[in-house]
């Protein structure tokens, strides 16, 4: 997937922004837990903290952003990366991998949501790619960061994308259920034809290189929370499958 990779400095800015934003979110959870008798609703703010820091760190690395609106009140950031005279759209999403529990026909009947619609941007470029992908026995559910985003997914609300993009990327980050640490960050491209997230580059190695280190003390405020307490993920009918480049499978020895 070398042809679709982003510059390393841009990837590092996205990883650093994700980690710094998560740290700020944890600090806010601690502050509200100490000052309020009930503060669970602040779990919804994680995506805002991460998008905010990706936008701030990314600005010095050719990552631009703009605030758009969908539904009644849901505001989200569209990140734009400009390379080789082309513009690419990037969004950052918390994700979790679960075993597939649906058949393809059932999924196709309910696939009309904003993420799938945005995946149309990649149709031609992925169709013409010579890269072979291996489908994995799991699906990727993406976090919904706002009650209005939940409604947008359920209602099939389209997003307002006024700019012409050549590619659409989703950077997914996974938080370990037990440790609450960010355990992986990956650059993917959603494929409308296959309904898969195609792995472009595993950016997890940049977590260790980042100056933003998450400690056990940082995650203490949410250690006793279950995943279902912290967030809402898209269900089976609004999730993507997962594919990896064939050579990565071969390199792993599997």
C-alpha cells in the first residue's frame, strides 16, 4: 500500500494529536470526577479532545481542518491533507474489532450511512489498484461521538462535503478494554465495493516514539468503566469488514 501512504511527519502529527487529546480527555474525566457527584456524560467528549489536538498539532505539518455540521447540532472536523497537488480527507475514529455476526446480504441492505457514502471517494482509486487484500474474520465498529452522530447514522444523514477530495482515510485508534491505553493506531481507506476498511499503514510504532505517554495514573478515572459505559459504537449493520495487504500477511508468517 505504499502508493496510498501519507508522509511520516503527517502520520506522526496525527498519532501525537490522538495521544495528547486522549490525555486531555483523561485529565478532564479526573477533574469532573473530583468536582461532581455524577460526570459520566463527559465520556462523549473524548472525540472532541482528540480532534482538537490533531487539528492543533497537524497545522504545522500540512494538515488543515474545517468545522462542518450534520443533523441538528453535531459538529465534526474534516481534516484535509494536501500532497502531490491532491487533497485527501481524513477523519479520526475510536474503533473496536469484533467477530463478524452478519451475512453480506443483510449488511448490504442497511449500508446507507454517512461513512459508507464518503467511501465512494475511494471507489475508482481502489478499483484501479493492483494491491491484493486479505479479508480478516472480524469487523470494525466505529465510535459515535455525539448523540446527533448516532441519529445521523440511524437516519442515513449525509455529511456536507463541499471540497473535492481524491481519497478518504479513516485513522482508527483502539483502546484496550483492560488497561485503557491506546494500543493501536492505523491508517485505513474504506472501500465501498467490498464494505471493508483496507489497511494502508499500521501507525502503532509511532505510539512508542511519541512524547505523549499515557500512564496508569492517567487512566485511573475510567479504569472501572466498561466499554458500554464509555461510548456507543456502530452496530453490525453500520460497521466495516477489515482487510490487510497481502504482503503484510506473508511477512507475519501466517
